[in-house]
């Protein structure tokens, strides 16, 4: 529910859409096959219920608009910090940049 708290507050400041939350086995295997994830079922944070990860995109969606993902990241990080909830952004990853991805750190 902590991730939902962050999302519910962040949407007040920047418009975005949830692209993916919980993934079942089939969806996770497809995500790995298509290069959207590097973590196999059932080890991903998307594979928990409630989900410990979410993929979001600035609305309207423009997958080439990396600057908008960065603005959204600033909002998400600020809101999470204000709420005392530790999150990790896939856009900060060095080995596998995943700008839509957000996950809880402590879970």
C-alpha cells in the first residue's frame, strides 16, 4: 500500500498513467522475453500481490520523451521522501535503464 500512497500523492502534481502493476507468470515471462525485465517469474517485485513495483508513464504517453520521465521522477522522489517511503527508480539504474519502473526498496 506504500507504493499506492506515493502514486496517489504524485498524481496531484504531475499527470501520469499506470502501465503495469502486478504481473502473473505469463506476463512476467513475456516481459523478460521482450527485454522489458531481467527478472524471471516469480522473483520480480511485479510478481507480488499487492505489487511491490509499478510501471508508470507521463500522460499523454510518449516513449521518446525521456525528459518528461525525468520530471515525473523528480515528483515521485520528492513525494516519497515527504511520506517517508523509500522507492527506487529504474531510470537511475546503470545496467538496465527502465524509466517507467518504480519499486519499493524496503520490501
